[in-house]
């Protein structure tokens, strides 16, 4: 049996995915990027293979993606995370009846991608060069509120009043705004909901730039946050399609591409 | 303007910072690409000498600085003076110039002011006897007084905000005539029919060389890369015009022989890009380089540091000097596709024409953050191109290098989508 791998080296996490000869997903693995991402990427990849009893030689083609794609020399080829994300979402989206818009929120960026009827990228937009409205923003907020990142979703639904308005989407300025709100005696629940709505509004503006069409697929680590999902659906006025493992869509897309690149050659 | 950044304006510091920026870029341009044309050696050396080693800019007679392509250079040459274009592309001077302008303003204007403020700026123009500043966008217009406060003599060349009406045309013709008077005062010379005719012939030869180069880029697969084309046109800013023309003619000859040999400077399926928007000015060739490092090839442009500056020519078919000056003025107004004009449908038409003539796969639109006119025209250009099914990538950026990673991802994704489109078409 031959296998094909995709490795997505992001700013926060490394994601690896392996597909088999038929393009079926064998498994995925996630690890923090850390400071020595090359070593961590290799370890994640090898651990994934070991987990599924695959020998290194059976992996015929590796495609790297994400910010570290150019520096991962073990890969046979590299592809931008926008294209990889689109391929992964289209494949994974079949189960939901096909997708035309992708919203991705990563550790340091957010993207909106428009897919044409043939499954190709027809337009995309990315946030500007700051971390506003990205996963990092949630990180900072959770730290200020002294709660775990995973708890944000529960807090979102725990409040009794309306979500507060968080004006600042800048991760640095939001910090002082959150501290100010806490000092005024606002509950963490209202603040968390406010943060989610603030990110959601920013994300919808980005998505509107490329055009929104059903179905809308939402992935990236923050898609695990139920509160953010609710806020985003509310702002969009549409249902979102969320995969089981929203963090690994892009790695999966790279693996799917690795397979077709190998078979084309 | 009481506080002067004395440290930042120190000569040795400027030279070293600027030289490092220029050197890094030239190394990338030369070393990261195989198959650079041999005739490009002249331009690589020219930039190294002028930007890295501080070699003074060559000129004859009075040196007149220009801040825009709207300054009629034939007039300057006709008075025995030499024009040098001061528009600056350096991040170092952009930071110095930030002291003079509001936070969200155009890096080009900031860098130009910064280099004028800095002592021993590069390129080393020695003494500028006059700066001619066409009143184009608000930021350039307001820069006049700031340049004067730095001790420069500045001539405001008043440009109308529209170009189609007869009023605008007459206004501009008068404006160009008063510029001629200012040059007469400055040089103590008289404008004659013969002088102007000779000056027009000189720029015409340069422009003819440029046009040949431009046409050679229609070749598919590409004969040479856009990063070199931008370097060539950027050299026109400050190089001796006759030397420049000869160097371009040599490059053209080499490209012609490449054509007969069937040489390819880029892969057969490399997406062909038309570049438009805010001008790439050395050493800020960030975006064209990222496109070509990612496997695309810039085959044509619609910018004021290349095509818009050199494509449209003047011809001498008037018998009287006054009519010649008016004719010259028309050439600087009518064909210009700068977004400062109230109505600018010409830019849309020109882009569509270039896209068709150069067999373009996609357009990259650069808007400098703070360059409002380009930011404002984004929507209309996007609509026109979309209606013709031409994909466009809009990039808002500035001179700082910190968005390179993010930009390269966006550019690669754009090129990947163009390749897929191309495959599907076949």
C-alpha cells in the first residue's frame, strides 16, 4: 500500500494528515509549532506514521503547506495554505453536499475563500498584517479572563444579559479594554460573548469581500469554539458547515494534492 | 518642523542603511534567478554604483528635480538642464519622512521627503537647483511647502483635476508655459524651436527603445522577467538619457536573438501577470519580485515608474514654438492614466487593451497604504476586469518588509488559481 502525506506548518500548530492510494483519510495528528518547528514537524509526521503502522518508505509524496512550507525540505512540493485549504474543504465538504465559501481562522490570520462550481479557488481575502480577529486574539482574551481557551464556548452561553460591545479588535488594545470591563464589574460571560461577536463581525466583513454563497464551511482551530460558531452564524444569517476536525482540513487538502501530484507524474 | 531627526539624517548612517537595502535587493535580483540577460549587467552595475557606492548622478547643466511624470522633461532638456526624478522607494527614507506627514500617508511621498531631508541621500544628486512639483494628489501638493522649508527652490506645476475638458487643457497649457518661463529665469537661456526639437528627438529615441522592449514582452514564453524591466525603467529616473537608451538598445538586441533561439526565461505555463497601481520604485520592487519568485512572470505594467512614464511620445509636427509647447503639454495631460483625474476611464481601457495584447492571465493591483486615489479606483477596476473574466489580486502594502510572508502566501495562492484556470481552459 502507498500513502501520501500533507503537512501544514502553521504559526501555532503543526498538522499532519495521511491518505491512502484511494485518497481515503488514514489519520491526522496535531502538535504545537514551538520554536524548533522543523524538528517538531518531523516528529509529528513520524508519530502519525507510527500510530498507523506505516513505514516511511510507503509514503510516496509529501506536500507541505502553511507558513513553514518553504523551510520543510523533506517535502516533495509545497502549496499555499489557501489552495490546500480549498482542496481539503471541497473533499470534506462532499459529505455536507458541497461547499462554495470557506471561512478559516488560524492562529495568526483569517481567510475567506470563494470556490467555483468546479471546486477551484475563484477569489480569496486575507486579514491585513496584524492578529486582529484571529486565534491569537482569543488566546489573549482567555488569558486576561483567566479561563482556559476550551472554556470560551461554555462561557459564551452562560451570560444572562446581552453580549457586551468590544470595540477593539487589536489583540493589544483589546487587553486593556477587557481589563476595563472587568474592573467595571461585568461578568466574564458577557465579555466572552462580546469578544466572539467582535471577531464574528470582522470575519463577516472579510467574507463579504469575496462574496458569500451556501454552503459556508468554517475551519481552523477556533471553529472548535461553539460560542464563536454561534456568533458567526448569527452575524452571517446562515448556517455553517463545520468538519469533525476543523484544524486539519488544510493538511488533509495537502495530502489529497500530494496523491494527485504523485499519480500525475 | 522644529524638531529635526539629526541622528537619522546623518550622512554616513543614511548611506549605510540605504546601501544595505539596495544591496539586499540587487543580490536577490541577480542571484536568485538564472538566465539574466547579459545586457542587464549595465543596469545591475549602475544601481550598485549609485545606490551602494554613492556615485553622483551624471548630468549636464543645471539639475532639476522632478517629483512626478507630469513634469515635461523635454522642456528641461531644451534649456540645457537635466531632469532627475526624485520619487523614492526606500523604506529607510520612508521612516525619516514619516516626521513630515500624517501617520496614514503614502510611503512614496514620505520616502521622497525623507530623502530630500536627509544629508547625503542616495541617489546622490549633489545640488538640486530647482524641484518641479506637479500638483497632482493632495499629498504631493502639500509636499511643496515642506520641501521649501527644507531649503529647496520649488516650482508648483499646476495640474487640473480633470483632463477631458477644454478648460482643463487650456489651464494646463498655461501652466506648462509658466514653467518654461521659470526655467528661462533659472538657466538664463532662451527656449528655441531647435532646442526643443532636439530635446524631443532625444526623449523620442529613449521612448522608442522602451517601446521595442515593451513589445518584446509580448513573446510567449517570456524572453525576460518583469523584475529586470522595472529595473530598466527605474534607471531612467536618474541615468544619463543617451547612455540609458544605448543600454536598452543593447538589451533589445540580446532579447531579439533570444527570440530567434527560442529561449525561455520562464516556464511555458507560468502565469502571465499585468501589474498596475502604485509604482514599484527601486529598492521597493517587493511585489514584482514576490510574483516572479513564486513562478509568475510580469509581462506588462500600467504604472508611472514604467509604461505610463515612457510609452506615450511627442512628435514634432508644429511649425511655431508656442504650438510646439502646447503640443508637448497635451502629451503630458491627455494620455495619462493617473487616478488623480476625476474621470479616468482611459485607465480601464488601457488595462483591458494590455491584458488582451500581452495574453495576460491575471492582474496584480498594488495600492500603497495611504495612496487614496489608487485605493479608491480599486472597485471600478475590479468590476471592469471581472466583467471580462480577468482575475485580479488587490494588494495593499507599503515599503516595510514585514508583510512579505503574508504577501507571498497570497501571491502563490493567486498564481495557483490562475494555473488551475489555465489547465481547465485547455
